[in-house]
């Protein structure tokens, strides 16, 4: 059961364009993390958002956590070929007192930025 | 090394063979997670250790899957009587403590079952 719906699954754009990736759920998460993964490598953490309504910026990347802590978005401004990769959102939930940070991942967005 | 190390990077086995995948977490990291990632998909949780204690194994697909972390450091994921559907990338991650701590991932072991 996929608790996190990520969209779009594929995104192919030209260098300089802007894009937004969405991550939605019907469940509340204690925190939400965004990762980027390159072929043959493990996911690398980009950001963690914890507070509902929180906005974090990392250079050209802007991350937002929904007020109800059920959804998040990643916006990239002026995309570059180096941004190409698989972007993953992952939610952590503390359930029944077991708050150890088990992650539920979305299915990922494969981004290709053409020069 | 400074990061999470996994070995082997690639493993090819015949259906029915047993395999063992190793994870060497970042030194001092209490939490260790195993995930399974199918091609083009996000990772799926398999199991979690806090030090040597396996606190959650709810994601293990069947009783053919077994994980251990006997001394609270290196962990091994073992798959017995492998099946073709076991083919995937197996990722290990560690974190310093528990909730809201960033998880640091290894580069995974790509397992192919022929």
C-alpha cells in the first residue's frame, strides 16, 4: 500500500524552466524528507521539514510542508542539467509510541533536464 | 570510511540459493534500517534495528528473509531459497538516534536472481 502519492512520475524539461513535484497523503507525518538519488547510488537527503506550513530553501530548491502535515512540494527554479535524477519524498511517522523514524517513500519522480 | 558501506555491490544468484548482504553503518549510529527498492520505484521498508535489538520486522516479505545485528554495529540481511521476485536493490540506512534524525543511505546491493 503506497501511503505517499508522488506526482508527476516523469518530468522532462528544458534547462531554465521551473518545475514542481508534489507529494500527497491522507496520513499525517511527524516529518517529511526529500531525497535525490542518482543511478547506482543510495538516496541523498536534501531537506527535512517538521512543522506544518514550513518552507525551506536550498539554493534554487524550495520545499514546503502542508499545514496539516499530510503533503509537501518541491519547487525547482531555473532547472539545470545537473538537477537530473530521481527525487523521492519520504514521510516519518510515530505510531503507537514507536517513534523511531521508519520512512514511507513515494514512488519517486524521474526528472530529466535537457541542455 | 565516513559513510554507510554495503557489500557486495552486485550479487547474482541462481533461484533457490541463499544470499547474505552486509551493511556497515556509520560509527556510533544507533538506528539501522533495511529497505528494498524495485526498479523505478521508491524504497520500501523491510526492518529496523535499534542497537542490536530488532524492533520492527513488519516489512520483511516472507520468512525467507532474516536480518541480524548481533553487536549493534554491522548488520546482515539474509535471504534463503531466493526467488526471482527477490531481485531488487537492497538499501541500508543508519541514523544517529531515532525520530526526525536524517537517515544516511549506503549505495545498496543490486541482487539479481536468475
